[in-house]
C-alpha cells in the first residue's frame, strides 16, 4: 500500500473505486488515529491504535449499522490500484422509524483536491441506495471546509443548514453544516461522466 506521503500522478479524471478493508489497509487506519493533522480538521486527539485491528477481526468493517470501505485510485503508469483513503457509513433513525445513513470520508493529503472525494462519496451513496432501503443519506462538515462542501454538492447533496455547537474540536464547541441526498433526488450533474461500477 502506498504511504500517501508523496504526490503520485493520476489522470485528470481518476478512476475511483470502493472496496472492503483488507488487513494491509490497517496501517493507514492506524495513521489516521495517531498522526496529528493527517485528517485535517477532524483531528480530535490521539486514539487507540489497536482499535482498527480489533474491529477488522470482528467483522472486517462491514457491520449491520456501520462500516468502512477503502477508496482506491488507479495509478496512471503502473495500472494498479492504490489505497488513498476511507469512506464511512453509520445508520441512524429519525423518530425511531425513518432510517438514514450518515457518511464521511478521509483522504491522505496528497490525494486531496483531485476530484477523488466527490466521486468516492457519490459511489458510496449509489452503493447504499442499491443495497439498503434508506431514503436519506446525510453528511456533516465544517463551515471552514470549503473543499468538502463543494465535494458534497458535486456528489448530489444539498445544504440543509447549520447545526450549532455540535462538535468539540481544538478547545471549543464549533458549528457544523448538514448536507443530505435523498433516494428520489436527481443524480448529481457531475455524474454525467460514467463512474466505474464497484
């Protein structure tokens, strides 16, 4: 697995795929938990570096109510797939009946800003809508994370509003933005380009 520390050339429209977590991916998971700043604004302090291996042994990160998939990009020269980040999904319920998914993404720094994030999130939405009956998928982000806001909009999400004081980060309570995409929403305009099937 590429360490993600050095820029790697990819095509202008990278081929992005999602796949289940494998044991070699656990090193990337540990890095996200122990390297300050690697996950940008979402850094919330050091976390148990052994937790990823325990969770992987339990269910391979494919639980009924939550899971993780690895984001892969095809390298232009070698024609091989490189793990560049992780998408997550967690089940929730409104009023005890209406189920939804909340998704998230983290990419290694050299892979950000290349159009990979919106593609991965669009693929995850397609996957969840195809394999679960949920009507709604939502995602939260930080008001200062303009790149993720654009990524969510490109993946077909709409801004619903501000969630006040929803996160304790960097010593204080901070607001967040909530986005959603519904099963019945039209496909994202950006998806006029064909995305690969997982």
